[in-house]
């Protein structure tokens, strides 16, 4: 009887350690890495002189460039990234796609975006937009 109780308790303890869903991205996996944008909503990004990118620094400092440069202090919680106080330069770019990307990344980071990192591919997704980046070290 004691063995049955011990085995049951051990099984319950081990079950609590297993996440049946997708594992959340951890801060350490993003920090000190730079990712270059590959596509938005499944459409490849046209080559430009300065490729759109996002970088994660120490303590989840988030920065990057689409058309304009942006930065802020990110918070990662349960697979969602938020940058409440995102700052961004305000120039108008000649590339309409880059202007749209400024709006998309700003909205995503301020409101919160789901983050997935599979090998070297970073995906930021909301109900409205999906941005796919590739690690560029």
C-alpha cells in the first residue's frame, strides 16, 4: 500500500513538470540575438538597403529598425512579448511596405505578441499580423 501511494505521488509530481502544450520561449533564448525580417503574413520582404530587423539585448531591451528605428524595455510572459513604452523615430520612408511594417511592429509590441522560436526562426504573431524573422549573428 505504501508503495502504491509513493508511486502515485511521484507520478503526480512528474506530471506537474511536463508541459503538454508548446513550450514558451525563454528570455535567455532571445537575449543577445539579432533577427532579420523574412516575411509578413506569408509574403516575402523585398530586398532593401537596410533590412528590417529586431534585436534583443540584456534584460530584454528590444530595439530594431523597419523604416524607423524603435526601442523599449520588453517583458516576456507566458510566450507573449510586450514593450509598453516603445519609442520610435518618425520619418516617412519611400518604401510603402516599410511604412506598413513600422505600424505593424509598433502595434504588435505595444499590445503584446505571441513569440515562437524554432531553431533560428523567430515568429511574432497576433490575430492581425505574423512576422517571421531569421537569426543573423
